[in-house]
């Protein structure tokens, strides 16, 4: 019996009413011991996260810039996340990355958070987590509790006891970020979102097996 890969199946179930991260070119600017990031238009990100592929290796890391545009490093950001000595965002000691080649070019409003693309839809799409478990029949997780927490910026509910390999969790999280950040999903109609889900399901690989 043929079946879709797990990711596509989960997508169809959990994302029936949802769906963007853009990595832009620019350059680092050093001021004494601090760093800013200058966009192509001459502006500097401030009070925000930004994915940057600083060494052009096709892999971007996520950095936080304070109100004056300076990158934070070796600290906890105002929204409660950890960044290492280079300024890269860490989750449980692992640098979070994204492949730049798979990102889209969708435009988003100033308050859109590409590291947590569903944060603005928590209540509208019933994505709020609690200290207990969700009713997975009526309110399923987006894959699992931790990926759901990362995508919605509810990191206070991130758990270390789920037994899921961090590299697998990271890969799935990155996939969702790349997909969500490739379109202006918040302003799409329900039909348009359904069409985007349909594209993913139809392009998913198949595997042979006897499972149901």
C-alpha cells in the first residue's frame, strides 16, 4: 500500500487553515566592538530578528538587533531567546539555520517575525499552547509540541523530554519556516491556502510499504 511521507500527511491535517522568511543581501558594519547589518537600501534592522547568510555558504543564521540596530551576542534577547558569541540564535545549544536557496520573496508587514511565522495567528487559528497537552483530535499540534512552540513563538512550552532528535526537529522546523515565509499566507484566502497545501501534498515523495 502506497502512502505519503509523514511530513505531507501531517501538513494536510495540521495546516488546513494556515501558511514566509526572506534572506536578503546586505553587509555587516563594525562600530568599535559592536556590529550592525546594513541592508541594500542603507537601512539597519532594529528591534527585530533577521536571517543572514554572512559567509555566503548557502546557510543563514538568525540574529537579533536591538533598538539601536546593534546585534546582540552571548546573551538572552528581549523576547527570551539565547544567542551565542557570534550572535546566532540557539535552541538547546544548537545554532538554528536555514538554507537560503529555498526561501521565497514574499513581502510581509513590519511586525512579521520570520523566525516564528505563525506567532501572529495564535488565537485566530487556535494555536495557543498550555502547560498540559492539546486535544490532538480537535486541535492537533503542528507536527509536535516543540515545532509548534518554535513556529508560534511560545518557547516557554518547549520541552526537552519528548525524545525527538534535535536535528530532525530542526530540519522540520526549517522546512515549515521556508514554506511559510515563501508566501504572504496571512493575507491569502482559505482557498489559496488550500491550494498551497495541495501543491505540497502532490509533490511529496511516495514510499512502498504495508502500513496503513
